[in-house]
C-alpha cells in the first residue's frame, strides 16, 4: 500500500487508555505502542491498571514490548505532553505515591478533566465503586482467579484460530455479553459510577476497571469506559470540540493499513532475499 493511500494520523485533544496489565502474558503492549505512535494528542491519561502488581507477585512475565511502552510514554512526556497516571487496583502499590511528579508525568488517584466544551468529568479507575454492585463476587471471580483461566482459554483458542487465518476472539467478552449475571453486574457498575460522579456534581465520568468499553448516558450523566488492552484494545479520545469517541484499534483503518504495509514489506524482503540467493554461484 502506498503511503499516500494510508489514512492520515489524527490529532486529538486528549487520549484515555486503561487496563494494559503490563507484566502479564495477555497484555497487548505491541498494539498499544502502535496506537500511541500513530496518533498525535495534547494530553494522555493512563486510567489505571497499566501495570499488574497482583499478577507479578506470583511471577513476572516481561516482554520487550513492555519496555517499548514505557519508553514511548517517557518520550511523550519529554515532548511537553502532560501524562496523567491515574492509579488502579492492580497497580495500587502506586497509590501511596499519589500527587508525585516524574518528568512531565503526574501520578494521581483521581483527576478532574475539563472538556473543550466546558463539561467537567471525573477521571478515576473505577474499582472504588465495585462494592456498590449486586454481583461483586461474580466479577471478582471473572476479574481475578477465573480471569486467568479465561485468558488461558483465549490463548489456546486464538492460537488455533490464527493457524487457520481467523482473527482474535474473546471468550470472556462472550461471557459478558451472554450471561445475565455478567450483564447485571455491568449495568450495576455503570450506574454506581455514574451516580457517584453526579453526586459530586460532575457532568460525567471516565473510568476503566471492568474491561467493557462504552460511551453512553447513564442517569443523565455522561459515562465513558476506556475498555482494555488485554482483549478489546480500545481507547476513548476527545476531539478538539469536546466530542468523545470510542476507538476500537484492532478494527481501525489506520491499524489495518499499517498491518498491510508491514506484510508487503516482509514480502518484498523475502523476494529480494530469494533473488539474491538465485544469483549466487
């Protein structure tokens, strides 16, 4: 694909991502790195669970792509782009260092975000509202012990799917959309978060935590969930007029064009290597 045919990299006012879970086998750090280097933005919010301190207690899985993410974020901050790191429950070991600064990175437990259109949003990871739901035990299983098992199933199934040329499929996402108890939990969580934000006189809330990306109105409150970078690879972005958009990176035209260009590059390299071998005596 010619570079002129590729979609232009957009420029956003703000980008919000969460639940990367660096230190685990299922973190889609490479995809996130591609996303960050392919977009321009004026400020970056990391909305919790960027590192997975819980999983790393029992064993650290560290991939070179994780180093690239850390380097990417540091590079962003050094380019005078503010980075707000909002702590989550999986990286709660950072909460005691809240209100600290590193380079242009601010470590916070929560933050007010004023949109370009004047709306005031609460930015918080969201685990603080989990106790207000009616299905806490279920999500605790899905989000903790059981989640490791679901991820193991995901890896096994998607390994087979990849061999036959099929794309990524999420078993845990399937459960969330097909089990009534999971749907009830998500509904309760969204309403608990929205109610909590409204009670504090916010116009809306941006959170993560449940790995369920969404943009919706909940009880007249703007509810935004960033999703995750373990399965869905989603982000919330703010345009310069204050409009919010949910980006599904795995299906984004820019990402697909990058993947196509990479395939062509590899194909061309193989062709040149083959031609070189054929000319050798």
